[in-house]
């Protein structure tokens, strides 16, 4: 297990390195002087020159890369051109809001999946199953921004049931969480259903029943763990995506998270914020995946012990 | 595999082949250990003949099949293919050795139609068969393997296991190979279908003169199809020779045990006999027994077996066995008794 | 489930299968099993043979009420120790599975839970079925694993199924099946997935255990020679119907139905230091969906005549059974002299 975890850590670090390098390449590929881009249109030539030296723009590209990595290691992304503060601290201050939204959204997703999944698996391929599975597939395909806007129109404008946006009371979580999570809920519900059906028809469940175990024990001890495997795998990745992919939802609902700050940064040419944001996305996503990988190996011994 | 100018009776020859694999489950932390699977395997396949390779799970037969095909690299030793076509043949040597795999459900691409699956070799090697002949050749191949031409436009999912194996055979034959390696090609099939496929293989050989290496753990299939047979255990060939000789007078204790393990149809007719059981389990490749690899399960093992690897002893015409107690021209006596199994 | 039967059994039969028919639900015409009947006495070893697709595994599942979704019992009864355990519309009573009847399945890798340790899979049978404490169950598990020939059983408790070899996995399955000391063991092709040398070890183990526990056994297989070494009586199944039944000696020496004759000719055996390779029957077994009038074997039968297509043959008792068992065959020509010599092997 230790070897497995260590391997996972090494890979995670490599992925973050690649993400960070991509930031470097992208910013350097933009037209214009990188130092100027970072400081914004209002910067003085002196400030630009100073930053340019700091970034090593007068030196070769590999030196620049070296300086860049050094800065990243010091968590220094420069100051935001919009707010004048260190970009990373601005972004980090927004992380809790995004985490909350991701958390609430994931909870909803899990509830839907664990209710619908077993329900549909009870009588697989029945009329109900086919109807609901089809509906789930359809819903999954709806565009997120469209759903968000429809929800706003109906629930806020017309029915005046929910607050219009921003993060305030518990009711303000509802629409963004739904808009963010509904495609994941559909996928996970179908996956759960398939997982349940597979397990219920498996040879080892048959053996468990043949041993004379009570149906309850069969479900709890034999079905549960094996059903979790595909759910943890996919659910884990989804969680990463919920955290990192909420840019549009946050913007629609004026949610003060890192997604909103990324979009604003792009619109306002605030490259420091953009770099810091992407970095936080990458680290967050990789961290979640790492946890999921470890959890996955814990649940399925075949992964950590290797096939013999 | 290099084609040689000198004509040889053997179409495929393997000399002292060693193959090593990375085994991740052994001692990990970033450096998987290397384990030797084939520990010096030599065999010859004559033109147009069938060599049976008999072995149970964990003996390395699939690894051997892959090496012979060129699908797996070898660490030392040599594998030589001698084409019967002279130099100047257009056909790349790699096509001359084809393989039919065990799993009829896994070896055909489910997203391609049968005609595409069979013709793939021609697509990759356009000089082999001109496009305008494809249709005719496809039809004649389907006839050769006993499938109706309608199946050509179907997908594998529409065919049964036996039918899929026929497609696999057609695919192998499409490029006019000189050797076809059948790696447990009939093991996943029902008894009656198994027999049909074996018959088909025999038919094809009679017609085209192709040579087979028939790998199986099932004694009856090997007996039915093979002219010569080699018995494999833990990465080594322990006995080989003409089928009739090996099966009627086995000289190696493992071969004897393999045969003795087969049940009798009418056990009440012969007196209850002491059947030699094979004791225990197959050792792992990572830790093979010293000297003779079979000694940990052999009822006749003595000191010498642990110290020295057994020599190859000729016990009959072309029939050799690697055992300290095999004597020339005579199968192995068990503790002084004649072999009455 | 009533107490251990003292006197209920009318004629001493431990398991009685009566007119068992299994069909695909929503399709009553598609019979996987068609009026299958036979009995197993206390301590007796009976084999059920047939090609794949004959329905033999379905019989095993039916006995324990484990038929998977589309299959359902359409008629018939199964009685154990005099009391009915399987009837249409009724679930199997408590206390039969595991405790009175144990089962070993064909593929141990499929039959064992891949994410649960082997020791626990054996022990839970004991804690749930015999009310043992975990400590007692663990100790008994070690004993059981030793009994089935697993080396260093204590070390194997925490091992997962995929870490064991095929033979060892099957031994674990046997340990699980026998943990609660059932009166009847069903072995559904227990060695088909194993190499022949390991098969021999496992079969010898089964025979030894059966002897020691005086257990009845229902041995299901397609391998006739294997059956001869394991069972005293045999029931031959084809296309869901019983074609022949009787003592193994009677049936193998004097097969009364052409199908049995064909099966015998198709077997591979090693008799008297001589490897005999079988010649399989032409064609293949019909699927339950195929509607075949009269005798289901007639399309592949060398002796088929008009009556075989018109009328379904019912079991006929053969007068010359020599070994104390009824020898019956469902063939219009059962017991009549052969016109063609069809004895092989």
C-alpha cells in the first residue's frame, strides 16, 4: 500500500508541474511583454522594467522558466492588476465559497444517485427503468448555462421563491448547486444503477445466498463494497470537476468563488489572477484525485496488491 | 526472425530461448522485479506438420507462443523462420507466422465487420492481394472455414463462439501464412464445437500444407491434432517426441502424471491401481526449484534432482525426456516396477 | 424447516426432485428444464451429466431456489428429508441453504467475493449459520482450511481470493460449502475450470470428505469418465429432459439411449495405460428456445425414425438392470437390439 501511495504522490507532483508549465507557456505565447501583461495597462515603465528583470525576460527562456518555478514554489504569482494585492491570496480567499458550493452540490448528486440507482436496479430493464434512464440521459445533455438561466427566470423572477444570487442564506445554495451538479447526478445515478445490477447478479452474491446468509447481510457485507468501486472512481473525479469547473455557474449566480474570479480575471486582462486561479484549480483537482485513488485502493484489494 | 537462404526442413526453429518479464506484484516500490518465464526452450517445427505443446496453467506456453510470433522480445537464444518461398518473395516474413487466440470474444474487434476483420492484413499489406480480388478471396476464405458468406457484413456480436473462432482462423489464413500458432484456440468452446474446429484445422492443413503449433492444456485435443508433441513445465520442455510415442510410453514423470490424472471411463474393469498424484501446486517462476524444476512434485525425486538439471535423454526415435531416471530406449521405471499406470 | 427428519422420508430418499420444470418468465413455452425427476438417497453419490446447455446447472440452482432473474420454476416439487423445500410460488424455507444443502460452483474466482478476505468468507458462514463467536469461527476456519488441504491455513486467513491459485480457491469454496455440515453437497462442475492434475487432487479431496462425513452428493458434470470415478448412479440430461438414468455400471456398459451411447463415444479417458480420445456427437445441443417436436435428440440421432419426431418418448424401465438400481431410458428403442453398432471407445 505504501508503495502505491508513494507512486501516486510522485505522479500528482508531475501533473501539477505540467499544469504549471502550461501556464508559463501560455502567458509567454501571448503577444506583448509578459511583464507588462502582468502589471496591467496602468503600470509605469520603471515598474515594468523592474519586473522584467525579476522575471529574467532579458535572459534566455530556460532562465525565465527557472525564475517562474522559483516564484511558484514561493507561491508568488505577482500582484493582481485589478486589486493591487498578491494574486494568490485573493484567489485563496475565494476558495471556501467554491468548496462549499462543490460540497453541497456533491451531496445532492450523491443523494440522487443513491436513491435512484438502487431503485432502478431493483427491476432492471423494466418500463420504469427504461423511462427514467432515458430521462436521465436527456437531462444530462442539457446545457448548464441554459438550465441556470431557466432556473433563475422561473424561480426568482416569476415565482420569487429564491434569492437572486450571491452567497447568502442556505436558500442561495439551491440553484447554483443544482445547476452545477445535475449532469453529474445523471451520470452517477446511471452508474450506480449499473453497479447495483452487476453486483446483484454476480457469482459471489449467489454464493453468499447459497451459504444461507440473510439477505441483509448479503447486501451489507457483499454488495456494498463492490458497488462502491465504480462510484468512488467516477464520483471522485466528478468532485474534482465540481470544484474546478464551476466558472460559468458561479458567474450566472454571482457566486464569490474561484471560478468567478477566473472569468473576471480573463475579462479584465488580470494575468496574475488568471495564473493563480489556474494553479489553485490544478492543485485542487490533483489533490481530490489523489485522495480518490488512495480510497479506491483501500476498497479494492486487487488494485493495491496487483494481480497475481 | 530472419529468412535464410539455405533450405531447411524446419519452418520454425527455436534455440535455447529465454524470456523475461517485469512482474509488478513482486517487490514493488518503483522497481518491479524481473522474472524469467522461459528458461531455455528449444523446439523445431517441420514444414506442414503439427507440433502440439501440452502444458497446464503457469507453464509459460502463452509466453512461448508470443515469442514465436514475434509479439514478445526474447532475452537470449534465437528463433529462426525459414520461408519455403525463395528470396525475392514480396511477402514480409512477419506475415508468415500467424496466431489464433484463445478468447473468441476478445480477439475480434467488436466494432468492425467480419469482412474488415479478415481483410485487415490486406489493408496493411496492399501488395499481398490486389483490391479487385478481395471479394473473391473473402468468399473463398469463408467457404474454407465453413461459414456462410452472409456473415461477412455482420459484426462479431452476431456470431457464436465457434463461429468467431472460424473467423479468427480465416483471418490468420488470409495472409497465406506458413505457420499458424493456435494458443488454446479451442479451450473456450463446447465439446462438440471443439471437435468441429479441430477437424477444420486438420482440413486446412491437408489442403494448404500450413504448419501448426497447437498449444493446449487439453490432452485429447493435442492428441487428435498433433504429429509431434512437446510437454512443458515451468518454462522448460520436459519431454518431446512423436505423439504416438509420447502418449503411449511417456518417459517423464510429469507426462505420466498428466495422463494418469485423466479419469477412466470404466474404472470397475481394471484393478484399483496406485495412481501417481501430482503433489502440491506449481511453483512460481520467481522462485523455481533448483536442479530439476519438477522435483518438488515428483514422486521419484532424489538428491541428484536437486543438485543437477536433468539431461535430455533419448528414449525412443526422436523421443526425448529431461529426467535423471529416463533411460535410453525405455520409459522410466518407478522404483523398480514397470510402469503400469 | 422441520427437525432432522426421523421418519418422514417415505422411501429413505434424502432429495426428491419431482417433475421439475423451469421456464423463462413471460415465455412459458421456453423450457430450460422439462419434467425432470430423480432422487438421491442418504449418503448416495448421484451424477447429473449432459453437454453444456442441457440445463444441468439449472437443476442445482433450482434446488436451492437460486434461479436468476428471467428463469422461474413453472411446476414441480423438490423435497428434502420428506419436507417440501421448493414449490412454485414459495420461497425456500430458512435453514436449508448451507445447513442442509451445500453447493460448490464451477468458477471459484467468480464465486468468491474479490474484496473480502478468504478467512472472513468462510467464517461468516459459521457466525451467521452456526451462531459461533468470531473467535470460535476463526479457529474452526483454520481447521476447515487444513481439512481441505490448504497449506499454512493460518496465514491464508487474511488473503484475498485473487492471491490464491485456482485449485486453492476451489478448496476454499469446498470449505465454505461444508462448514455447516450439510447432508447433501451439490458440486456443479467443480473442476471444469482447473487443470487436469489439480482436478485429480480436488476430486480426491471431495471423495475423501464425502466418505468421512457420510454425505450425499449431487455431482454435475459433462465429463463421463470423471463421473464414473465419483458417483454410483447417473442421470443423463439433454435439452432439459432426462434421457436415461441408472447405476453408472449399467448405463456405461449397456447404454439404452443413443444419446448416452454418443456421449460415451465422445469421452476421453485413460484406461489401462491407454489414452482414448473421444469422437464428439455431430451437431450441437439445442437452446431452450428451439422447438423440437417429439424427442429432442432426434435431429442428431443416428437411429431416429418417424416415431421419434411424432411422439415424445417417456422413460421406459429396462428389465435387465443388474446392479440393484432402476435403469430407465427415454427412447422409443430403449432396450432393443442395435441395428447399427454405435459403441465407441
